[in-house]
C-alpha cells in the first residue's frame, strides 16, 4: 500500500512486532487491536485486515472497524490459502503434520467469511475476489513459515520440534533448495452499512 502512495495507519498489538516493522514513507505504526482501534471515528477511507482477522472477536471487532470508517467506506479482509492441489511438497508437508498432530485443522480457513463479515449488520454488500500466485521460498524460509505457525505450534506442543525436524528431513531427502509455494489469495470486501 505504501508503494502505491497510500497513507496507512498500521495497527499492531505486539510491541516486538512493531519494533521489527520496516520503516516506510506514509506508514505510521500504532498499538491497538481489532476490538480497540486507536483511531478517531470516521477517520479512515478504507480498512484492511490480513490473516490476523481470525484472532478477532467479530461481535466486538466489526462494530469497532465500522466506527473508524467514513460513511460508505469498505473493509477488506484477505489472506493466502496454500493451494495443496498445486504442490506435492505441500501435500507431503500436510501428511507429516497430520502424522505428528493427528486431526490438526487450521479452523478459520474453512469459515464462511462472507457471512461473518456481515454478521453484526455493520457491513453489507460483500464482494469476493481470488487470485492465484506462487511464492518461491528457500528451504529455510519454507521451514520458518511452519516454525512461525502459532496454531500448529500450540496443537503440536512438545511434538513441534519433531514436526519441524521431519519437514527439514523431507526437503533434504528430496534435494529441495527452493520450494515453489502456490497460493490462492482470497479477499472479502464489505461496505460500511
């Protein structure tokens, strides 16, 4: 957004994450959550949330997002879903995950976000978009992607070290230096009611 010349108020509840944010012209980082935005009423022309939205409490978060938006403005939620059908490495990764953590489910990915975003009547007129793309990752970046997966780490508990070890072994056995990770970016955009 900054590269497109937009002025952004980036809300992040974690001080450590804010400290690591790359300084960008037109971007101001502030402390806050979906349920408590440190922004004035009607001050924003557009609100955007990525995957972190699944941590929000919609009955509290959606009215708060509506509060900071101008009349008629839009709220867009988007994230990347891994395209399992498009990658043998992803399918093998999920096989290992389910072997180590039986029944693991990312839960939020299968939710009906169109309904959730309109559930409080703060937003209407949902528009859904999808875009397929591929992100090439070094072996280490791919492993870091899984090491930083909070829900997986919590579900695996003490088995998490075994899981990441097995993922590394699988990539080494296949001689993989770069993983082409296919994604389907999904975006839900709703208008402030």
